[in-house]
C-alpha cells in the first residue's frame, strides 16, 4: 500500500487526531504533516477539541503560565495529566466524553506543549509542585487525578504528598516503578523511534522516515531529554505506594511494550484501596487506544450512570 497521510494515520492511532488529519487530506496539510508531523497532529487535536466545545486558557502561577484545556460545568473536577513527550492534546478524545458528566481539565506540564520549562527543572517533584499550583490557581481543594505513563507517576506522587486533595486516582499504564524488563520511549535515531512506537502501540508496524524523525525531535526537546539524562531513581514509587489513601483504579493495556504487566499488578498489590482493570489488546496509551472503555470505567467508578451494560472488574 503506498504511503499517504490517511494510510499512515490508520496505522498510528496513538496520536489523537489521526481521523481528523485523514479526513482533511489537502495538499497543503499533507506538506505540513510531512515537514512537522507531530506538531501538525497536535494542532489538529487542538482544533478538534475547540470545535467540540473544549475551552483553551492559561493560568498564572506566581508569574509562570500554565496552558490548559477545560470543559464541563459541574462535579468534582477531573484533572488529566499527560505522559512524557506528550501534551494536553493527548486527552482530546476522552475530554469531550467525560465533560458531559464532569468538570474536566488537561494542563500542559512544564516543558511540554505550550507551557514553558519550569525554572525548578524537570523532575517529578517539580511537576507535583506545579500541579499543586495549578489546583490552587483554579481554587479546587480536592480533585480526581487521571494520569497516563509519566502523568500517572506524577499523580501518584501528588496523592502521597497531598492525600487530602485527591478524591480518586486513575492510573493508566503508569510509570514510576523500575523493572529490569521495562523500556524507555526515548529515541535518538530512527531505529530507536521504530522500536518505541511498536512498544507503545503493542504491535508491529512500519512508519515512514519522516514520522520517525519527528519522534526523535520530540525526544530531544529539553524537558524530555533532561528528564531521561538526569533520571532520579530516588523518585521512584515502590517505597511509597502503601501511602496512597485515595481509592485508586489501575487501568492497564495488556499489550504495553514499555512497561511489563507485572507493574500493573505491583501497583494493585501495594495500593491498599485499589482495583485493577486490564484492557486486552490495548497498548501503552489507553485514553486514545480504548477511549470508550476508559470513559466507561471512569463513569462507573465515579458513580455516574452509564447507558450500556456495566463493566466487570478484571478484564474488559
């Protein structure tokens, strides 16, 4: 099959606006996609969110700007925390679904998306500090946190440090546990980028060179590269999971090639008030690879009415 943006996107569903990009299909868009693929997809995700009623704003934390999206008008806020190298647009598919029942927010972490790199650096403790500042700026004493990958690590650490501020916790293929058979998504060349996307997707796939080059460029951005090069094992979560007090739901795509499924069971076994829901056939990013299932899990666990049949714990 010859390459086209539409064909590439059909094989690359982790990026949240693939369908939108495929539908666009203009020559100008194809050129833009070729030259700056990741930025083009992110921008299309932004447009799709705005067209669906999601609002875009910036809040000030002692002179530091946090870019974020929000939607909905009621209930305990859901705060979505994205993964390493990603941005708030990674929640583009999930936010509109849950905004029907919840007040939802998705910030860009410092150094990612449209939020600048924080002067304090790029460590987990820095991100926790700015999540707290973000909630303070919005005026929310308690929220529900939903984190994917690095975002799950940050959400868990926040729940340990500020237990009174977390009503519920959702961890989607969360990082934060060091395991010998785990893999980093960091890519310094095309071969590493190819391995990374296959591990994220949980399946074999071939991407054209310009997409792989785009992934390498993302890995070289300061917040991403610095986090990898100055990784601090003292920030890992193994020793603190028992301190998590919030009811926790661990959602795990079983085809994740970055983190072994033992991590899912370790989170579940060490967080006392937790349950584990496995998503067979889903990779590292459930919010884009199994959006409807993740939305149903959150709606049911939050006590909201679900129109179709209820989920069973364990596997869905």
